[in-house]
């Protein structure tokens, strides 16, 4: 039986990441607005756009706190942020959505998302992903590390020094592996299941890219930050 223990420096690393993950949250008034009154599809879409913009800002702040990230090549930092923005946002949205929303409100929010002009072909995989995240019952440490691992994916487009990214990602993967063994000794496949979600995330981000094109055709507006990070317009 493998004796697994978290070293002192791994504990410090985990604390830095979890603190950064829980500190940076989107302003709750935005999420609350989505819950308040009944809006039209276009107003719902506008609220989701406002929330996504906050999510990206929160993501950038969180990423800057990942140990080692700021020592990467500057252009690679941008490439990693752009390459992971949608995945990190969906992962975080699923995590926060499930935690933040008292059960009754989840249905309201789900209905608001359904009625925001997002087509059913995207809604279905989106909510399947959401349910698969909820069913894992991840603890905060696992959520923060999984988001970090998503951001530190070496093979994003335009990343020059992939080895440098790989080195940091491997540190996070090893830490998450240990956490999973300690957290769920009776579930040896749990770590693999978490990483399996990252594959599902990539599929979602392809759907998202397709949606962007269709949203653009029926003239949905995005904020400058979303245009920048999502490469639209
Ligand atoms: O908005 C979403 N939500 C609701 C949501 C998200 C975050 C918080 C929150 N509260 N506090 N912190 N975070 C609350 C509700 C949610 C929930 C689960 C999954 Br899976 C995904 C989503 C999206 C992510 C963005 N897209 S999007 O397609 O990129 C798009 C952008 C513009 C218009 S449509 C829509 C679905």
C-alpha cells in the first residue's frame, strides 16, 4: 500500500492556490440580477455576458497567483490565458454554480440560461458537464487545482516554451494525485475521473466556439474583454 503524504512545500503551494481561488469571486450582484426578475432572452444574454466578463477578470487575477506562472515567458502567459479561458470559466462556473446557488435557485438560473438565446445543441452538453462536475462533490482544493491544471495546459496554440509550462503543470498534477489518494482512499480511480473532466471541457470549448459564430450572425454583442479573449469580431 503506497504511503502518500503531502510535503511541507506542497502544503504551502496548495494554500496559495486555494486562497487565490476563493479570494477572487465575481461580484454577487451580477449573479443575483440573473435570479431577480424575468427577463427577455436578449436581457438574459446580456447578463450572462456581463457575468462572463467578470469571470474572465477573476480568472486573470487568479492565474497571476499561480506560483511560477508570472515567471513564464510573457507571450506564453497570454497564450495560456486565451487558450484556457473558456474551459476555466466553464469549470469554475459549474463549481460555483453548484455551490453558490441554493437548490431552488439553480432551477431558476438553469431556466434563465436556457432562455438566453443559447441553442439546445449547446445547452445539453453544457448541463451534462455541469451535472458531471456536481456529481464528483469536489472539495475546494481539488476544484482550485483542477482549474490550475487546465490553465497550465502546455499544448495550447502559440505556446513557445511548452516544457516550462509542463514543469509547473506536473507539480500541480502530482499534488492533486496525492490529494485524491488521501481524500478518497477507497476510490483509486477518482484522480483519473477528475482528469477525465478536462477532456469533457475541451469538447465544451469547441461547442462554445461554434456558438460564438452563430451568436455573431444574429448580432449578439460582447464586451471588449470577451472579444479579446474569445477572438471574436
Ligand atoms: O453563465 C453561465 N453559467 C451561470 C453562472 C455562472 C457563474 C456564476 C457565478 N456566481 N458566482 N461566481 N460565478 C453563476 C451563474 C453557467 C453555469 C454552469 C455552466 Br457548466 C456554464 C455556465 C455559463 C458560463 C458562461 N456561458 S457562455 O456560453 O460562455 C456565455 C457568455 C455570454 C453569453 S453566453 C453561459 C453558461
